[in-house]
């Protein structure tokens, strides 16, 4: 699934959050959604909210802050959104969601595409997340081995994969470990391509990246 389509699908989650309830109770009041690192991928999210009668300039406004992706800048952006404040922070990926979590314990946070919400400390339970964070996960550890099996079924000749990961994102390190554990389904090897080993090496000649 493309990131743009995925973000569009999660728009309903944002409106089901306390933002939606507040918007219905406070007619005429403009609600503010905070987004860290805007991109064209968010266009579908905005369009979906518009179709749900959240109209920018009428009852909704967006607050965008851009970062270089470093922990320090993510924390600064999340704190700035919390201090405005905004009514809800929408965060794509674990690093941004964690920054938002550190910035506020009261403003609702919609965390999108989180690899391991429990392992990363965002929530204590998927069924009962508690706190001020909701959202979804598509990369949980229990899914990794299944994806490997599907890949093997689709391309039986696959014998070696390369995994591009971010050493600063603990979630991708967890996925790397699960990939290594999943090698038992007849994969020869799983090679990380990160900063710690000098990046991707063409000599690996993987079948799939």
C-alpha cells in the first residue's frame, strides 16, 4: 500500500479522536492539527478530512513544522506544537510519534504506521492503549515473518534480501532482528544496510531490497 493511500485511510481515525468530538461540540471554533514534516503524502489526509466536512479556514487549520529528522529537531517541533497548543498532533512513524509523546501527555496524538507501539513504549496495550495516543501499526514483529513467507511464495527463487534500516530508529532495529530470525524459511541471509556497516554494499547482490 502506498504511503499516500495509507495516510488517507487513517484520516478517519483522526476524526474519531477527541478532535472529532470537540469539533462537533464547538460549532464555529477552528480546530488545529499539528503535522511534523509536511509532504505531498498528506494531501490525501487533508482531502479525506475535507470530505468529512473539516474545511480548512472554516473549522480547521493545519500547523506545519519541518525538521531534518534528527531527534533534537523532532523534539523541538513537537514541543512547539504542544505549546501553541494544537488540538491534535498527527505523527507518521515511530520517531515523530515518540517526540510528540515526550512533548505532551494531554494533547491527543494520532500515530500512523508505527512498527511496534508496545515495544517502543507508545502504548501499553493495542486493545487498551490508554494515555493520549491512538493510531495503528502495519509493521509489528508478528507480521515480519509472514511477509517473508509471502515474499518467498511470490518469488520462490529469492535467496538473499537486503534490508535498508535506520540505526537511530529502534523500531527498524527490531524489524531487522525479526528478519534475521525469519531466515529459517529457506533464506540464505539477511543483510542490513545502515550506517554501522558503511551503508549498502553493491557486492551483496541481493535478490530483493
